[in-house]
């Protein structure tokens, strides 16, 4: 056994040296390849050394030294050739450098990726517009933070849902029509402009949007993206500005009415037209204005629009507290009703459900009248409408107060202070007005000139106080004998004039004159005195006798003097020329 090892070792050493010498001049890759092969061969020989006794016990003593020694030598040669090429210091340093470079680049790439991600998230948060993308089935593919803010739906809630499920039903057809137009026209941007769209958010609040829709095709699938800007606040401010502008125009127009030289009732009619025509108001195009009659403590309708004849008659005069207008007057507060209720006292068979704003017209807490406007049934109370109507009521209060003061001054200037009848100046104003109307309507106008017979004797015998009492009583009797459209005036002393309007025939003047003579011939009871007088009356007609006020009055005066000359207490109509 020892001899076998002695013989084997020199031979193995010689083989080892030859192997080493055979590797001189090889390239690095060749050395690595042969070294790796030597390792494998060495491990195989060692494997055989351990397995040989089990398989061939008799051969083990002979071959065991060679297998063991050869395997070890091959392993040593393999390590000698293979490991230095892999684990040289320069390779390790080079590997470390490459590893550090790769790790550094990876870190930089991660930082850039994170920066891009942060930038993307920042942009999504910063963009105020809603950006929504859907596929050809209108399933939502992208929903940014702007869409969350505007519509109130989170991205997770709408992902892959149909866009139609979050839009009002009435807008479904509109969306489909947009998509259809894009598909059929091939336009990439819908209409090439933004569209104004009104819709509702998750809380059912109405929102206004400016929308732009575009499309593209990817892998044969059509996609659509909409960019929507919430312009609700801007539109509301624009609408508020426009309402304010329209309100100022309306109030300015009402103020201008006070400068027009027309009767108060005409000014109020025009003011009512202005109120009902104000564009932004959501009231009905019907209403009325009442003035307060302080003497009779009631409201009198002086202007109306859109009211039926039945309603005009029923509401011509309203007691304080009666119906909503009377309640507004009595309480001096605005009365609002969304529909008919127990306070709606005026009713009729054909009445339809409706509401009201009834606004008192006040001047320094003094009641002047009431504005009555009509609303659709169920119309909610709108504070902007209330504020505007109250502003109009305040404006009308100034107009009415000014006009009433003007009319009072005119009344004092044109009225006889004793009898409260128009004086000479007032008479000519009335004649001017009624003559113009008779010319337009081609009607007859009559003028009666009256002189009281025996008045001077009463005045001289019983004194001016009794004479004044008689004149006032005579004035009242004259008013009772004429129509509401006729005018009676006192020229001065014991002279009176009666204007008869819209006469069908000239002879009608004689009928009125006879009634006047009869009523003035009745005794006058003044204190302890029973007094009697007569009256001489002369008459003239337009257009038969004259065409202007002064000439008509002069012709009637001439006829009266003819009566005086022929016995007094009678009537004479001037003969036609």
C-alpha cells in the first residue's frame, strides 16, 4: 500500500507541473474555462475515490492513491486558474464601481419618478377645471380632483361607471347628441369652442359649466375627454349685476314720471307698466295700484293691468283690512302669499290659484296706497324681489306725495275757498281739457252761465255770513243735479258756470237747466231764516256757437243777460247763427 503511494506521488507531481506549463500563454477567458473544467474533473475523481470501495472493493487498493491524488491536484489547478480571474482586486474594484454607479442611477431614477409623481399629483390638485375621460361606452376612465370638487363624487365612486348615471336624466340625450356629432363629423374638438351647460351636482345643487369636448382613437377604441369649468359664481355675479342694472333703470324710469305734467292716475298707470315689465322679476304680468282715500278710510284702485272686469269691479274700493291689499294697508307691512288662503276675501267662480306680493306705499309712516302684484301658485318668497318692490314703493311714495302736494297747490290756486268749487282759473283749465276731448271724439259740449236772482238782497238784508251760507248750499245743490263727468264752477259773487260733457243732443242742456232752476227755487233754511232765490241761466254749445273757451263763456253770458231782461228765473239757449 505504501509502495503504491510512493510510486503515485512523483507521477502526479509531474502531471501537475505539466498542466501548469500547458496553461502558460492562455487568455483570461481560456484560463477561466480550463480552470472550471479542472475543478469539475477533480471533484469527479474524488467522487470515484469514495464510491470505488463500495462498487469494486478488490480494485480499491490499486486505484485509490491515483484517484485521490489526481482529484486533489486537478482541484488545485482549477482553483489556481479560475479563482484569480474572478476575484482579482481590480475586478472587485471594478465591480464595486459598477455596482455603486448602478445604485446611484437607480436612486436618481427613483427620485425623478417620485418628483414626476408629485408634480402630477400637484397639477391634478391645482387644476380647478374638471377633466373627465370616458370610453366609447361612456364609462368613466379618468376623473380628476377638479371633477371631485365640482360634482361631489370621489374618483373611486365613479370609476368605470357610466357618465349618464351621475347626470340628470334630461341631459342624457344632449350628451348622446354631442358624441354622435363627434363620431359622424370626425371633429376632434366638439364645435371648436366651449359650450355653456347647466347641470346638478351630487347635492342636487344647480351648477353652470363651460365645457369643451375632444376625442381620440386608441387601438380602435374611441375615447372622449371633457374639460369643464365651474362658472356658477361668475354667472351668478353677472346675473346679479344685470338685475341691479335693470332695477336701477326701472326706478329711474319711475322717478322720471314725476317730472311729467300728467295727472297722477296716468303716472301710476305708467309706473305699474314699468314694474310689471322689469325683466328679471318672476311675477305675473298683472297687478294694480291703489291710493288711500283718507276721507272715507278706504283704498281706491287708480291703475291696473291684466285684471278682469269682474275683479276691477270687486276691487274698485277696498275697506281697510279687507283682502290682502287691505291687510297691507292696515298693517303697513308687506303681505306675501304663495296661494289662496282665508285672507283672500275677494273671490269669484272663475278664480284660479295664484299668489301675491302686496306692498304698502308709505311716506314717513303715512299711508299713501298699496302696490298689488300677482304670482304663480306656489311661487317662493324671493327677498331680492321683495327688496326691489319695496324700493319701487318708496319711489312711488315720493312721486305720490309730490303730485298730491302739487295738486293741492293747484286746487288752492284753482278752487274757490268758500264753496270748494273750481274758480275762474280752474274753470278755464277744465274747459280747455274738455274742449280738446270733444274735438277728438266729435261730441257736443254745453256751457251754462248762472246768475242767482235776489242774492244781493239776501246779502244786504241778512249779512255776508248768511249770504256765504246760501252760496255754499246753492253749490251743493248744483253738484247734485249734474253728472260726475260734468263740472260746476264759481266765477265770483253769485255767478256760477256748469260744463256739460258728452251731450247727445243740444236740447239736453235745457233739461239740466230746468232741473237746476227747480232745485234752486226751493227754500233755503239758514238758522232761523227761510230764504228764497231764483236763477237766470244762459247756454251755449260747442261747436254750434263757439270753438274756444272764452267765446263759449261769452256767448252763454249773453244768453243769460237776455233772460235777465225778460223776467229772470229762466233758461235761454243761444240761437244758432
